[in-house]
C-alpha cells in the first residue's frame, strides 16, 4: 500500500467511525464528495484493499512486448538510424520496418535505455530577398572586402566599393590596407564627383557606420536626445544622405 492509499484508508475510516463528516474527508483528501463516497463503499466491502488500484501489478493491454522494445533499442543504436531523432525514427520504422510506434513511445524507450536525444533537423530558414530600388541613385550599398587581391605577391588588403542598388553597377571603388573611416571618406568623395550624391546608403553594422553608443537610455529618450553618430555617419547627415 502506498502512502497515498494509506492516508485515504485512514481518513475514510475516520469518516466511517463518525469522527469527521464526508465533506471534511473530501477536503482532507482533495477529492470530490462523490469520489470519497465510492472509496467508502469499497472499504466497507473489501476492507483496506478497497483503496488499492486494481491495475497494480498488471501489464497494460496495449503495452509493447519486451521483444519489440529490444528491437527498437537496437535500431536506435545501429548504424542505419543512429542519427535520427524520435520523430524521424518513428516515421522510418513505420516506413521501412513496419513498426508502428509513436515518437513519445520511442522517447520513453530511449530514456529508459539512457540514450541521449538527437537534435531535430530544422528546415533551412528562408530569407526573403529585399526588393531593389526603382531608380538609379536612390540607394547605394557600401561594403568592404578584405582579400588576397594580389595572391601571394602582397599582404591582403581591402576593396571598398559603392554599388548602386537599382542597377547593380559599381559606382566607384578604392583599395585600402584595411576597412577604415578614411577609406570610406575617399570612396564617398569619388562617388559624389563621378555619379553625384545618392539619396541613401545601405551599410552593415561596422563601427565605422555607427557609434558604439547607439542605444539611448530611457532618461536620454525622455530628454529628447538623439542617437550619437559616428564620424562618417555625421558626414553623411551633413550631405543629406540617409
């Protein structure tokens, strides 16, 4: 008899001895009055065994045979399915081995066998491509590419380029020892002289394009302060470039 069953037997016995009422017995056991009434009838008829669940010690009718559990464990650890997670293994066993078991059943067998879970294979994320601007000069993309441009004849250096978003044309480009603010100033000057000033530029999150303190506190926002700009960002603002 479990501790819970023993408690139920004692409380119902007190009720049968009129020490407490049926409502009090239900409250003590956390059961409804109808439930404690059924327990009282069972104890009156069967004694203490009336509180013991009748299915104790019985194997469930729908339980998997031990031989089938062993087969599933062998598939889990074998070469054929060893990389499959619970859901995938359930599908493959049904398709190739004619074994119909749910992922939750496979999980219980795996846990009992002390086998670690396999990571679920997630589908690749789909990225919606950004629609290009309609006219040339609306948006220019700025980016730097460090590379061995001269192969082994020189150290790697960076190519800074301005590419028009609408046409895909390279507006201008400069080589620099590394991606730096001075290089983007040169790039912007060449772009302005050769193609004019664009309406906006698109950049990555490099520190050249943003201030390291680009997040305002609540107090700063309430005070009406604006996000601080980097040196290059301030230059773009003065040129009227978004």
